[in-house]
C-alpha cells in the first residue's frame, strides 16, 4: 500500500467536468499509478518535467516548424539538458542497475516532451557510449569521456543504403596499411554509403563506424568497429575525404539530423580500431584477444538490448498518451441519447466505443508493467555478470532467452502503440485531427520505432527461432522461466476449451487465459516445425523452409509469446503484497480486457488446431470482453489519470485534465496565430471577374 509521501509525488488533478466519471471509480487513482510505476522512478520523471516546464526552450510549439528549425531546436535542447544536470553527480557512482534505471527514467521524461531531443541524446550519448564500452578498451576512454560529458557530438554508422537488417553484407571497407599504421576507409559505391545515421546529417563530429576490416593480402576479418572523425569539432566542417550530408525531411522526428556519409581513401590511426574482441599489430597481424563467443554475445547484449528496452519504455508511454486522450475525450464528448429530444450521453457509454478504446487503455497498463519487469531482469543480469568472476558464463546462460523476450516484446509494444494512436485519432473524430490534439505528432514521431533498432518482423523471427530450439532440443533451457510450458507439451496439446471449462475454470480468470496461451504456443510450435519439415521433404533448403513457415505460424508464435509474457508479468505484479483490496477488481478488469482482446485476435488458430469447435468458445471470449469493457467504463477516466503525464507534457487541447473540452477548443481556435486576420495573399485569390468590377 503506497504511503502518503509516495502519493504526494503525484500532482492532484483539477476539478471539472471529468469529475463526473472520476467519482464513479472505487479506488485511489494515485495508488493505481504506483502499481504501474515505481514511486522512485515516478519522482524522477516529475522532477524532470518540473524543471523543463519553466524552460522557454521546451514550451510546446503551436505551429509546424521547418525541418531545419526543428533540427536547430532539438540540438539546442540537447545542450540545455546537459546544462540542467538532471541527474545528480552521485548517480554516476551508484551501481550499474540504479544508474541505468535512473538515466532511463530521465530519458522517458524527455521523450514525452520532445522525442527528437530524446533520441538524439539516446543515440549520441547512451547507445554510443554503451557500444564503446562493449567493443572498445582503455585506449578509447578519452572519446568515451568526451561523449559522456557532451563535449563532442557522436553517432553510430551501421546501416547502409542497400543493407540494414543484414549487417553482414555491409560493404564499407577499412584496409590496414602497415607502412603508415593506418586504416584506409573506403565506400565502394553509393549503395554502400552509410545512411539514416542519427546526428550525422549536420552535427556529429565523430562516428562509431562498422566496416569490413582487411589486413595483409586481402584477408577479410568481417565487420569491426572504428572511431572515425567526420568533422572538425570546432567548425563542424567535414574533413577531406569525407562526403557527408543530411538525407532530407522525414515523416516525423525531423529534429534528428539523419545523415549519409561516404569515404574516399580516408585514413584513421590504427588505434581507432575498437579492439576488445581483437586487434591489429603495427605490422598488420590480426590477433584475436576475445575468443569466447559467449563473451562477445554478452557485450552485444549489454550495448544493443538496452536501446530496444528504451524504445519499449518510450512506446509504452506513447501508447498511454494516446489512450488517455481517447478516454478523456470520450467521457466529455456527448452525442445522441436514448430520447431523441432528451439529453445527449457521453460516447464512452456506447459499447462500440468502449470496444474500440478500452483494450488500448488496458494494454497501456499491461505493457507498462511488463516492460518494467523485463528491464529489471535485464539490468539485474548485466549487473550480476559484471560483479562475478564468472559473470560472462552466467550471462550466456540467460542471454538467449532475454534476446528472445526483447525481440518479441519490442514488436508487440511498438505495434500496439502504433495501432492505439490511429484508433484514438479516429475515435476523437475531427477534433482528433487537429495538430493541437497531439495525436498526429504522436503518430509521426512514433512510427520509426517499428523499424529502427531492429525491424519488427525480423526481430520476431529471432524470437521464434529461440522457441523452436527449445521445442526441438532434448532439454528446455529457460532460466527466466518463460518456456517451461514446453516441458508439458503433450498434456497441453491434449487440452481444449471444453476440457478447461469442465474443471470449473472461469473464462475471465488468469488461469483460463494462461491455459489458452500455453496451448496456442504449443500448437504454433508444433505446426511450425511440421511446416518446416514438410517444406524440407518437398526439396526446399533450410533457408526457404524457415521463411515459408512465417505467415500464420512463426510470426504469430512470436507475438503470442510476447503477449503471454506481458500477461504473466502483470499477473505477478498484481499478486504482490502491496496491492490493496480496493485495487483488485480494477486490476482484474484490466487483465481480463487485455487477455480476451488478445485471444480474440488468435481465434482462427484456436479453431484450426482443434482447441475448440462450434460457436461456444468464440462467443465466450467476445461476450466476456464486451462485459469487461462495460464494467471498466466507470474506472476508465481514473485509469487514464494514472497513466497521464502533466497536461503540458500530454499537450492535447482535447484531453486536458480539467475536462473543459469546449472552453479549451475555443481558446485554441481564437488564439491560433492569424486565425481571424485577412490572408496576406488575399488579392491573389479574388476571382478574375470580381477584380474587373473593382
């Protein structure tokens, strides 16, 4: 049970029209928020928001800036954030888990205010320094310190014009010249140009570049990391031999200067090779200094999984913001009613509207908790690996499962946020299309999350591959415990809807949802393996057989696995001792809505696999979902309050916490710059016939 001190961390909401629905909830919304979010981390975010609110540079803009103005604004914001020193100095001397959690919370708060600024910091400081730690050594500490202290602007150059996911086929080269003890960087053609590099377009002075390394007589050592100066840090003019530029305006996130770069016989010192896994002697001999694959794997986990977890944290917040806007608007917007001439009723009262938006509000709660839980496991694992002498060995026992969880959960969270934004925009009608509603900005700025740091469909295949290995292996290796159900595969596959309900298990219960998901995953694993074998028997090679098993099988398996983990994480959180009796009904309601909604999406597979026949199963799932949405109606606004950041951060004219929807719209319309002024180009649009009469 939260203390009064913990509740005081969270600002009160103002009284207003939304209180009609707030008064119907039977729980303290602040207590609900502290189930979803750790009080210490909540305090960090509110402290950041309070500091930024008084900064003119962070005041929300009311009209669309040009792409160049957005870049300038984001770059200035990055510098201002450094000056504000949002993290106290003592944080940096804390243990790994505390330090990273603290910085992740700051990033979440920053992303809610300005995604472009947040991503610039995450790329140029977080991901760059993590990668440098993972791949570099003491000789690169000066660059690490300069990046960490914001003394230089950095970037990671991995993707090329013609290759993104398949990094092994990248073609930028770094050839060692023993005569000068330098690497010569070359871009063979435009298709090999590094592109989409955040911070590179206008600002970065140094890149962590991935290139194929050659020594001796053309000996290829594969992709290696190099520190490559791009521009003079004092003038930001590119060095000779470097062709660098901005790729142009994007759909969103235009505060980030994504760039391209090509190299022509560009030389860098031998010491710029990141040599944690291997080094080149002055004479040009390659020496592998880090031979154990598990250690390399652990280093990669530490540097890149953190980035995907950050995207999930940001996306769960974006999902929350969209659901909050749709829910508050639905409670305030009144249309129609049972009596043609009587009072209108709020659109939140309509079953169709509940079915459209409540699953996303429930998803925001479930996924926020599951992302937090997954981040905890990740940080604890990395911290343990650093603290113990056999740390890397411990890490490799869990790394594959963590990678599978991250690779399936990142698509689930980002896709759910994407869909929530669009549904919320439509659910808010024309007013939702206003720029001031903020749903358009959320959509455009969130969209790249579905493809960067790993394309969602490609990541999903990595998760399903791990599950298939567990299914086919002689022993299930699941230290986190997410795949233990495979050990009971025979009994699970004998299960059915009728068998489950005959035991007295209620459809709305977590036990029912868990049994459905375990059957679903076992069936998808069984049918995927069967499909791969059938393709192989018909002459397909392993590559084609795997690829031809994705649609309706492995792809669905990866999503189901992520949903299963999310539901299990939320259930575990709800079973902790700090859950008060008054919170249990609404938490169960949230679980039921999300569980039924997800199962409904997999109905075809349940029937195809023989789990159910006839209409009973589908009717039970759908009627339970609709009933749960109806029960949720009186709690929805308070749940939205628990998910919402301060009004200035949510930045939506149709979803302010005061509930004064039409007053706020009137103010927006009336104060819109130039709203009631004659257009400066009015003479140009007077009809020709009218002009002749003037």
